[in-house]
């Protein structure tokens, strides 16, 4: 059964009808929960949030089914849009935090992959508490994600195998050490920084104080990676402030 977007925008199920096997016109509200879940699983996350969740209580309940929330990926949305200064505001961060907390709550502990941006410790601490099966965590461009939440992630999400903390200035080598110590299956780390050699691409979008606060502890991060992540298979460290001494220690360690 194919369902077009405009059929989800009517705001109620009284005018949304389909044909039963007998040919009798019936309302969509008569669909079984299992059938509705099957239909919703064919929609993108964005389409579910903008359409079916607003139709009626039964559809809202179906949209919250844990089977639809094993993954939460907003990267495709961010990648398809030009970066906006609005993304760096407290108001936008609160919206992302709220969305992430909702999806984590609905997943009932079964979520395995989270890819978001501009979230904070408020939602990441909730992730740590409620996502024991988490394997992939990508939180690029999160100015208020800190070591405090990452330490909790390392203790409670021990199945983690991939982490992207690019452009997160408040996450340090201490988090890398704890992830390496507590996540035995850890394989992929992405820890890219903003282009501090030529920051023109970020000017006017990223707040100046954040743009100028590039982490300075590249050598300490290299030491943590080499000492505590022995099974690493993929590593990204673009624009890291890594000295020759730190690079030598890093290469020697791995």
C-alpha cells in the first residue's frame, strides 16, 4: 500500500478512507496496530513527525512504537541544508534535546544508533541512562556536550563501537580515555576540529567565542587514543593541534 504525504495532512481520520476487501469504504482508524506500524515504517522520520503524529491519538501511539525507533538519524537533515547561525542558539539546542529525549523514551532501551547535532548534556545524560544497547553515537557540533555526559556514556553504554565528537570543544582527552577503558568493542573515532587555519567558512555562522576556543590538547588526546583504544580501525583527526612529539607518541602507541 502506498501512502502519499498529502493524506497525512488532513488533521483527522474522518476524511481519510480506504477500501476494505469487500469494497466497503472504511476509515483509516480501523487499521490494526500492526498494519499501521508496517505503513509507518516505510516513512521517513521527518514525514512521521510532520504528518501521522498529528492525525489522532491512535496514530500518535503507533508512531511511538519502539520498533520504529531503533535508530535516530538527523544527519541527513543537517547535511541537506546550508548551515545556519540559528542552529547555534540555545532555543534550537533545546528543541534538539527535546526530540532526542522523546525518541530515546519511545525506543524503550532498544535504540542502537543516534546521529544528531547541537544537543547538550541534558539529553546525553538521558541517553546514558536509557540506552544500554547503543552502538553508534554521532554528536557533531555540540558546544554544550561535555566530559560529564561522555563519562556517563562510557559507563552505561558499553556496547559503543563508533563515536563522532567532531567540533565538540568541551569534550577532552578524559572522555576518550574513559570510552577506551569501558567500551571493549570500540572501533571508530571521529574527532575533527573546525578549520582554525582558515576559519572564514565558519564566520557569521558559528559564534566567534566558540570558533576561537579550539581545543589545545591534541597531544593528550593522541596519548589517550594510543593507550586506551587498541582495537581502533578508523580514526579521523582533522585540524587537531597535534605536535610532532605527540604524533610520534601516537604512532608508536598504535
